[in-house]
C-alpha cells in the first residue's frame, strides 16, 4: 500500500489533520492545544505505523504457537467458541464469515483427525422474522448439508460472552462425565478463554487458530511506515480488547 492510498484511509487522514491542527495551534501560541493534538498524532502513529501492534498481539499468541501440522491429544469433546460466523439473510448460507472462521475450519479438521467424538458449538442469538435463534444452528446446518466430519454435533444454549460459554460447557462436562476438552479459539483469545474455562472447573487443551500477530511479524512489509494504517490499528484493537477483557474477568472472579 502506497502513502497516497494510506492517506485516504481514516487513520492516515486523522493523523494528518492532527498534525495540521498542532501546527496551527503552535502558530497561534496555543501551546496546550498544540501539544494535545501532537500527542494524539504520536499515539496514532505509534500503534498504526510501527510494528508495535503486531508485536503486542503476538505476545498473546506465542504460548499457543506450535510446529506446523501438530495435533493435540484426544479428548472427550472439541469445543469451538463463537465468533466464526454472523447471521446474514442476504447470503446463500444465511451467514457471513470473517477472520475467526478459522475456528470452524480448525474444529472440523480436529474432528476429521478423530481427536474427539463430539463437536460442541457455541453462539449468540440473532433475530429473524421476529424469532430469536442461535447462530450455531446456521453453522450446524451448513456442516450437515455439506456432510462435514462433525461426529456428534452438540449445540449449547446461546451465550453473550466467554464466561457464559464456559458455564454452558460445564453443564455438559459434568452431565456426560467428560475428563477434558479441546478448546478451539483465536490464539490471541485463548489466554483469557482457557483461564475462564479452568476457573469454571473444566480441564482444557487449548488449540489456537486465527493467528494474526505472529504472521504479521513474518511479513516482508511489516515495517515502520510514514502513515498509520487500519490493519495495524485492528491488531491493536484485538490486543486491547483482550487486555481489558482480562481485567474485567479478573474483577468479576471469572479467571
């Protein structure tokens, strides 16, 4: 991406405006306003134009990095956390995908390799034609229609966060007498997710996917830039979300 294209992105545009505002403020001897605008520009550049965001996110992912092709030991269930899809009435499969779709692909690959006889799906609610439904139902329908290797499909009640998913899983864990599960989620999220499940009383084997920080370090173009970019701010947002999420979960006694 060239500087001209980066300038058209919102981060680059805001950064440029902040610099102009700071220059104008200093020219009018409004030192406080100038320093404030300059500080905002410096922060935006630091997280959006340097490798910092990728490095921060990579610190959350490194504990779950592994040798390519490595698979976990077998377990009683593969539990895939929600976030892989989002309901969309305009799509042919009734859902849209994003980066976290790696979770579904990873869980299916573990089932194909017979790591467990049960695949557990989590998901929030969505509303369609005035009726509330679980988006895990959409994922299950796709898996069944394509005859994908799901084993026994188990859909948990709707959850609003990772703590809810842990509690819903705990019910099955106790009722079925499971000993351990393979927990599949984005690698940067596994730190908090694993701690939440363990605090609930579930033995987990964390298995990460959707790596974003570690691959960023390997990219040839992951260097110092002139203008901040959206992709690096997105990495920073993921890192910040997990850090704040950990503090919140610790405060609630969930980790």
